[in-house]
C-alpha cells in the first residue's frame, strides 16, 4: 500500500524535514507546517482503495488461465464442480523441461520447464515435503468449503487464491501460478 496509516503524515514530514535541514539548514517547524497543509488534501483513489483491499487479503491477481477457468466455471455449474474437485485433489508435481531428453535422450530430469532453473536432489526433497503439506491443506480447504455449501465457483476462486499464496519455489516447480518477474517483486 502506498500510504501507511499507522505512520501518518507526521512521520513522512519529519523524515523530509530532517533531510532538508541537513541539506539546506531550514527549520523543521516550517516543513511540518507545510506538510500539515498538504496532508489535508491527500485522498486515496478508488483504484488505490481496491489495491489496498486486495493487499489485505494477501492474494495476487489471477493469471490468464485462472481467469478463463473462472469464466468457464461461472457459465457452467457442472464444470465448476468438476474443476474445483480436480484442483483440490491434484497431486503437486515438478514440471520438468524434457526438451533435451527428446533430442538426445541423455539429460537427467533436473531442469524446470517454466524457468530453466537446474535443481538438485536436495531441492527436489524440499519441494516434495512442502508439496505434501500444500496438497493436504488444499484438500482440507475444499472439504471445508464444500461442507459449508459454498458455491463451486467460489471454491475454485479460493483454491486459486491458495495456489497463488504458495512459495515462489513451489510455484516455480509446479508451473502453476508462476509469475516470473512479478513473483520476484512480491
């Protein structure tokens, strides 16, 4: 979020005042008075409010394939139920780049399809430990929402939010929800 209400404008004005004081020798009180006048004019746009609402939930925007699945699920309740169940009970696997194996058959499975990252056995072990927990949590989420009678489209949405909240390594390995440069900034 751009503006953090816990600090308010006084924290920002004191930072600016101390910087200016060091550079130009101005008085802190003059800067604080100017900041107070400007603080009354600050407001958050609707876009900023929407961003703040999303930021509070900790979820990322949906990827194109997730948007398509949600659109198709909204149009077809049977599809929504099938996709939510399938997503909940899928087993997390590493998505390997097999192009080298197809060409000469000699390369081991150690390169991730989405990024080309070379991984070792320790990394694979770590992934499968994390994946077991993620798979169990995903199933529990699905079963909990199903027991509440939540609409299958909403269950699918929650499963995508859960998927998008996983670690960068998990997303990179599975290829699900991988955002490349976006993930690096999150």
